[in-house]
């Protein structure tokens, strides 16, 4: 196998996991994943990412607070939410939503069941850990871009370590709670959470895989071949 083939195998195995076993991930594995993700490039090598990870008992305590807040209060994210998903973005958003609902047997238009599934975000999908990723506010959009690379690498390194994960903007929506719970200062923007642990591979919600756009929709080559 070439190095690229090895990497492609990991990239294709990675997916967003939404049901976990309760057993925790050892601290040294979490450290190794985080160090590997820190190899991400960043503008001026600023490395604006910082990560707060809860161990299992703390995750359970936080999960209860998060669920109570999310079901009682309106969201207040640090970053602007996407303005809209139009055209192809709307199509892709719908397609992955329907895949999720199909996997768990939610009929199209069943708003109660889809709301319940959405609220699973605030149970962290049963994960034994959550990582909260923050960036330095002064670094602005490029700091967020750097952290996006870090988050992607974190999930890929986790996959290579046998650890399943799901990035969650839904959790970052409750920034004031996260700030108060974990002492996150105002100059750190809360970008997203990553719930992680070992996958419950038999859970229906983990049985689908999302599609990707065709290469022709992504890549434009310029100049003579
Ligand atoms: C920044 C970011 C935020 C996300 N937020 C959520 C979320 O709040 N809840 C959720 O279930 N999935 C969330 N996801 C996962 C996406 O839905 C998922 O990556 C996408 O559908 C592609 O599927 P895959 O990760 O299985 O390949 C998020 C992903 C990213 C990168």
C-alpha cells in the first residue's frame, strides 16, 4: 500500500458517529490524537486552536446541564450561523438529513421525531467525552479557518486510533453555558464541539454514509495537460 492509499483508507473510514459505547478513551490516546491534529497548517504557524476535553464523569455532568439549557433557552453562538442553504447546498443538507432519518426510521414530515433526534445533539449522542474547540477571537476568520483544519485532522487521527467522533456546531450554539461551565474567556471564540468515544457499530444511526460531490463539481484544472 502506498502512503496515499493508507491515508485514503482512513479518510474513507471516517464518518460522523451518533451512537457510542460508554467505555472511555484512555488519556494517552486523547493526547496522541490531539498532538497529531496539531500538525495542521496555520497562518504564521499561530496554531490558534485550544481544546477542552471532558473525562467520562464530567461528560455526564455537562450532558445534563447542556440538555437542560438547550431545551429551555435560545441559542447564542460566538460565530454567525450560516445565513441560508440554497441550491446545491440545500440539496446536500436535505440528502444527509433524510439519510439520518431513514437510518433511524423517522418518516418524512414527522416533526416530533425529527426534533427528538436533533435533541440527541444535547445528549452528546451518548459519547463518553466531548472536546470543545476554541480559537483566539483576534485572529478572526483565518483563525477559524486554521481551526477547521485542526478539527478535520482531529477526527481523522481519531479514526486512525479506532476512536469515533462527530463535530457538533449544535453544542457551540450555547456558548454562554460552555463559557461558564469551563471558564472560557471572552477572547476565545467557541467554534464547535467534537463528541467522541468508541462507536456503537450496531446502532441504526451509524449505518449510513454520506455522499460527496463529483470531482468535476470541485476541481477546475487550468492550462494545457
Ligand atoms: C463544523 C461542523 C459542524 C457540525 N455540526 C454537527 C451537529 O451539530 N450535529 C451533527 O449531528 N452533525 C454535525 N456535523 C457533522 C456533519 O453533519 C457531517 O460531517 C456531514 O453530514 C458529512 O457526514 P460525515 O461526517 O459522516 O462524512 C458537523 C460537521 C462539521 C464539520
